[in-house]
C-alpha cells in the first residue's frame, strides 16, 4: 500500500479506479498476541503479497467480541461475501 500527499496524483488515481473498478480476491492472515504488535499477511489471487506489522503493541479491547469474529466482521466486502481471515 502506498499513500501520497500529492493531491493531483491522488485525484488521477481515484478517477481511474472509479472509471475502471476491478475486484481481486485477497486472503488475509492475522497473527499476534496481547502485548505484541499484530502482523498482517495478505496475498492476492494474482500472487502479489505484503506483510505489515503494527508499530504498537496489541491491547485488550474494552468492548466488542472475540478477535477473530471482530476481524471477520470488519473484512466483509461490499458484495457481502467474506474473505479469508483467521487469527491464531
């Protein structure tokens, strides 16, 4: 993932995505434990992959449900189909 602070470039990218949207399956694997940074590993159906580690330790939630359930709920796509997501 890449973010720019160049408004002209950002506008051009958003216009292209809006004009020619595409959907790609992305499987996400989330690992971690309380007191440690969460690690997200993602792989697209095209074979692209990325690993991201949070820069802060995971803390206990004050509200909400069990972690895997919350992540699954947050990763529901607009079509209503769930993507692969599991927590260890």
